[in-house]
C-alpha cells in the first residue's frame, strides 16, 4: 500500500495547544516536513516569537531559541553571521514582524541576510486576545477596533511581501495560504524554496502565510477558511513577489 | 609587549579582539564612535569574525543575543540613550543565561542630554536596568589600561557565569589617549562556548527560552540566577584603595571621578590632610565588605560622583548607619577639576574637625 502521510521526524509528538482550525499547526507541520525532506534537522536553529506560537519549541524537534517580540530578524542575523553553516528560520506573527519588528525585518531583508522567515499573517494579535494587527482589514472588528478598522484613524492593512520584495537583498518572497489542500501544497513548495534560497546563499527569503484565526475572527474553522479566500486574499493576493532563481548569483 | 598610545574606545576594541571576540554589533553614538569604527576597521577583516552596523541599538543587542545563542563571544557598545534601548535585550540575555559584553561610554542625561562624560547611568547599570529580577556584572575602569584589562576580564566573566557584563565607562575615558599595553595575543582559534545551539547533531534538540506559563518554574529560574549572583559577589568583587591606611576621611568614587579624586587627594595630602580613596572596580557586585572594613577605622566618608548621588545609596546601605556620609556631585556632563574637589574635601575636613 502506498504511504501517503507520516508524522514528520522533526515534529515532536506533542499535542498542539492551538485552537481548532488555527493555521499555526498546519504551518508547523509543513516546516517540519520540509526540514525532514531537505535533511536539515540537525543543522537548523528556529526562532519562535512571543505570540500564539511562543511555545513552538514544544513542537519543533530542532534547536530553538526564543527571542523578544519582533526581534527575530536581528537574532537570526546574529546566529547566521556567527555560524553561517546553521540553517536559521524565524517564525513570526503579523504583530511581531509587521509592527514591533518592522525595522529589524526590513534591514535584515535589505542586508540580504541568508535567513528564512515564515510570516504568519492572521490579521490579528492572537496571543493577546484579538487586538488590531497592522494587517487587520479595513472595517474588520477586533477588540481594539470594536467599530471596525477605520483607515482614517488606524491606517491601512500593511502589505509586507509587497514592501519587502523590491529590496535588493531579498531573494525570494511568496504569499501563500493554508486554508485548503491545494493551497497547503503550494505553501509547502514555497517553504521548500525559501530554505533552498538560504542553502544557496542567495539572500533573504520569506513566505507569508495567510493563516486562519477562527477564535479571534469569531468564526468556525470552515467559515475562517472561506474568509481567507473571499476577503483576506483580495487584500493580500497570493503569489510570488520575488524570485531570483533565474538571476545570476551575486557571488 | 610594548605600550601603544590609544584612545579608550579603540583600546576596548583591540582588547576585545585579543579576548577572542568574534562578533561586534553596534550603532553609532558619541562618545563611543571610535569603538564601532575600530571594529569596522579591524574586527571585520579577521577570519571568521563579524562586524555589523545595526539599524538600531535594539537590533544590535538582539544580534548579540543570536551570536551568543550559537556560542560566539559577542559584544556591543553604545552610550546612555542607546543603552536604554538595549535594556530589553539585556533582560533576555540575563534570563537565558547567555554571556555578552556591553560597553556603555555614558554621557549626560536624561533624554538626549549631552555628549559630555557623566556617571548618571549607575542605577540603570547596577540594578539590572531592564525589566525583571536580575543583575549584570558591572565593571568600572578608570584608565585606558584598565579599559583594556577589564574588557578581557569582562569576556571571561561573561562566559564563566553565563551572564551579561557591562563595562561602564564615560565620554572622557572613551576618548582620552593614554599608553596601553596588551598582555595577550588574540587566540588562534575563536572560542565557541560549550553547550551552545548549533543544530541538534548527535544529541537531542535544545531550547533556549524565557517564557513559561508556570510561575513556580519561573521562580526557580530566579532563585537559581540569584544563587549564581551570590557566588559572583563572593568571588569577583573588586576594588582599589589609595592612601587609606592613616586616613581620617575616605572619598568613595568610581571610574573617571576616582581619577579626579586621586588628584584632589594628592593636593590635600600636600597640605597635610589625611584623606584616602576607596574605588569600587565592580559596581555590581558592590564592594560593601570593603566599605564595612573601612568604617572600622574611619568615620567620615565623601562620596563623589558625576551625577546627583547614585552610588551614594550603595555606600549608605553598606555602612548600615555607621559613619557619616557626605556627597559631592556634578550632573549633566560637567567634569569637576581636581582643585574643585580638593576644596570640597578640605572644607569637609575642617568642618568635621578632623584637623
Ligand atoms: C515588548 C512586548 N510588547 C508586547 C508584548 C505582548 N505580545 C505578545 S504576542 C503579541 C502580538 C501577537 O500577535 P502576532 O505577532 O500577530 O502573533 P499571533 O499571536 O497572532 O500568532 C503581543 C503584543 C510582548 N510580549 N512584548
Ligand atoms: S488565537 Fe488564533 S492564532 Fe492563536 S491559536 Fe487560536 S486560532 Fe491560532
């Protein structure tokens, strides 16, 4: 019989603390599958952030170093520069990457750090209870935009992939979603490619994942998955924003 | 090795290289720019070494954190406003028991303040500085030679006790030039701390973390930190005494202020006043036992600082009500002269009827 699924080696056998229908668990599994397939388990250091994924080290069976809110890209820089043989990935939410850690992210990308970022865009601050994120959609109700995000007061949803892609240090950026089997397969391909860019020393790579947060969106998992297609991906279109594969390597 | 003439900031850079510092991350701010520039010129050219001009002090300290995670000797430097920004990272380093060396060539504050030398970051340096219950070792050099020597000691202490170590200098120390001798060569092979995270090869994966949902676990972490701090206090407290044997009045001062105080003490000694100096070299741990020893024979203390009286509190705490403590301070980056301090000393000496 053909084996269609096995528990990834680099995913610990722990029960996820994530809510039902949450995108984090899927993203974790995909990263672990990629780490296994690329044979990276014993040379990877992961950097989880404060956020719903703060306990990611309970799941990833690779070396993991927690860092301060938003500082993942700087910590990754320190690790990778000191020890270039290590494969480094940061795992960051939208509050983490696109609000408090914007400066670190932009400059790591611009320096072309050979690191990989998995950016979980769920349009809210999950861990702290569903406040507005920089990626919250216009009109969307959160606990700090109880009347809906008003762009005149709160600004517009920030598009990190579009912002970062033009930077010359960036090798690869793709926005994917984990709300359907087809999208999940694409997401895995993107993560593989991002790690490959790092192995090939091409520069900064990032996969932005549109990730359902049914709890704070006040939806069922099915509604949340649908909402990613119907609303979220209209503002955050899926696709490849940067890919230097075909370009000549800088060195 | 022959002596070379060097400014204090550059001397730290050279000493750090000789201590096996692999990574330097910094952000420009006066009066420590000679250090970041020294590292850009000299560290960046060394095999396997890393220099990054970060986008902010926040980023720089977190790069240090990353380098420390993988076991490299790493350092950052700044001056007061930048050190405030580093406090988040220092708290995380302390929590994760990660070694690092942080140089503060402090300047006048609060706010953007001035670029002149000041000692107003004493509280911040010796009380942890960031959030949470922790301490960092704080070394206070008072000459360019001592800057170099204490830089090497800072790296050794950081590794030995898995703790961030702060070198608290000031704008004068950083920028003045003095002859300095480097007593060791840079190591042929860069040191890598044992037990660091470099990928789970041939061993189970490891975690570095601070967050826990269990307060009892966090309490245990705090207890264990403070047990180590107790050990540091016992083993690493250092201070210098100067002309103290027959003294009736003892000046307590650190860093550049101690240097000024020495000049003042020489002046008043020439007039026959019996005055000595106690200079804490480790500000944390503070040499409270040394103060307790001095008060057995001396009743009068003058704490002299370039701030409004910060170390003063540690002296008072150490004295436990014994002796009489006076204070003289100039805040804001004003540098008192030895003759100014001599006048303060002799006035006090006569007022207290010591002559
Ligand atoms: C300096 C600092 N400020 C605030 C917080 C509180 N905090 C923890 S996680 C978080 C945001 C989480 O949102 P996001 O990054 O989008 O991740 P998610 O939880 O949605 O996965 C905040 C504000 C913190 N830990 N540190
Ligand atoms: S709050 Fe949202 S992001 Fe956090 S675990 Fe639950 S569903 Fe996931």
